């Protein structure tokens, strides 16, 4: 998957801090977007690239910790590094329990921030790669007929061809044909590979259908 350049989002209501962080990040060849509040960021949206968010705790309107909770409630995975000039232990614990990469108190060492950002970008890159791999498997699964999905469900649960044939009222030879079609469409060279694909599809909705993948 070809990614756009890694991007760091900075949300801080202090313009001097924003510009200082912008200069630092550009000096290490990172793309950066600077915002003074959460609504400003939401108006533009997240870039289609590995992304990390540097977020001030205290902001006008919606604060950083509130925004973190909102993202979590919406199941949005976005690596967050908190920065603050008014932090305390309770804030730090809350942020880290919410999944933050780091909680830094101003003034902080530039290298500490850069290290945390690198970690966040690596995490988001891995998430994107995993999501892309699952999307490709999902697209292949959608090409299967309803009968092929039924056969695949039984096959990956460990049923033999003879058992599958009895379970769904087909001949063993017909089951073999279905399994050949399944392997070809899914791009699986072995049953083990097919099982791994089924594991990745668990609970995911199939585009263009009202149900979920019929996998155990």
C-alpha cells in the first residue's frame, strides 16, 4: 500500500507553541498540520496517511482528554501524544489509560516528543497495513456464492469433505468443486491459509450485503 507522507497533527491554542512545534517537526522532514482547537481539526479531517496527534490537554471548547474519549467512543484509532503546561498525575493516568502514547509536561525535551511521535506513526502505519490486508480479503470473500460461503464456513471449522456433504446435502464431489472455487477466489494455497483469512474476517460486515461473513 503506497502511503502519503507521514503527518503529525498539532492541536494547541498557543500560536507560539504551534509554530515552534511546526518548525521542529519540519526540521526532521515530517509533514505537519497546525490547529488552534479541536473544531478546526475536525473541519479539515484526518489525512489519508500514517498520522499522529500532538494534543494539548487544555483547549478552548472541547479539551484534549474529552476529545480522546470521543475518539475512543467512536472506535477511531488515532495515536495521541498529550502535551500540557498544567498537568497532574490524575490527568496523566487518565490519558495513558485511554491509550495515549505519551503525556509530556511543558517544557519537555524535544527528543522525548520526537521519539513518541515516531512510535505513534509506526503504530498507525501498522494499523493501516492491517486494515488494507483485511479489506482485500473481505473483497475476495464477497465474490463467493452463498453456497461457497457455507462450504468455507464448515471447511475452516475442520470438517472433512464427506462431513460437509452430509451437513448441507451435497455430493462429496460437489463439495470438492466448491472448495476448489473457494481456494481460487480467495487466493488461498492451503486450508491453513484459508483459516487465517477467516480469522481476519470475523465480525466484519461485507460491503454490499446486509449480513456478516459466515465464518466461525
